[in-house]
C-alpha cells in the first residue's frame, strides 16, 4: 500500500486509524524522508504502535497520537498521502465519532487530504466507493487481494479537482 501511494521525501503520510502502526512503519522504513503520523482512538493501540515503531527503528520521523478519526487535529489539506485500513466493522468496530456517523470517515479523509494528495485504503468490498465519490474522492486504482482468508480491495483515491464533475470520474486498474 505504501508503494502504491507514491510517497516522496517531505510528504506528510497519515494513518487516521493506525492500530498497531503496521502501515506507518512500512511507509517510514521504505521512505525515510517522509513524515509519518498516526492516530488512533485506543490508548492501547497508540502504545502498541509506538512500541512497534521503536522496535522497527522507524521513529522518528514516525509519530503516533491519540485522536478520533472523525475529528483529526490537523489543518485542512495537509496530508500528502493517507494509508489506512479503517474500522469497517468486520474485524474492528468503529468507535468515537465514527461509531455514530460512519460517513464522517469520508468527510475527514477529504478534509485533510491535500489537493494533489493520494489515499490508499483497504476496503472490505467496493460498495464503499459510492460514498467516496459523494465526498469528491475518485478511485484511480482498485485491486482485489487475499489477506488472511478474506478478499478485500486495495483502492487508491484522489481528490476530484473542483472544476471536474463527478460524472467525469473513471475507475482504472485491474
């Protein structure tokens, strides 16, 4: 997922629901010039992600903070890349603001993503893409993968330019 994101030196890489920190650690190790930042609502997940990052020698520039993915403590448009396996309710149930308003995930993702940014997410099924489109995010790559017996999708999303209509977006990829 980090490779698909096209991370470059100086990019701010965000995981709003970082859990144990796996995606951020992968990004930090593969792209040492990027600034990797994770958030999670769970105190235990934050502690685990910090310990995992330290054990992998990925910190700094990897930092992890406790925050609700439904209201991230970040300014608008400041994440160059977002890597995430959001809590869709299959293995991890959403908490905080996402538990009461799942649509808020997409609004926050769009809010923090830079205009030329990219988000790479793991989705349990492609039906969530209709919600992404409603929030001015367009899929540019979709690939089904096998993961521990499940067959989720890795999707790469980009913000729709302001002048482009949603009807003009296209899905490309295998």
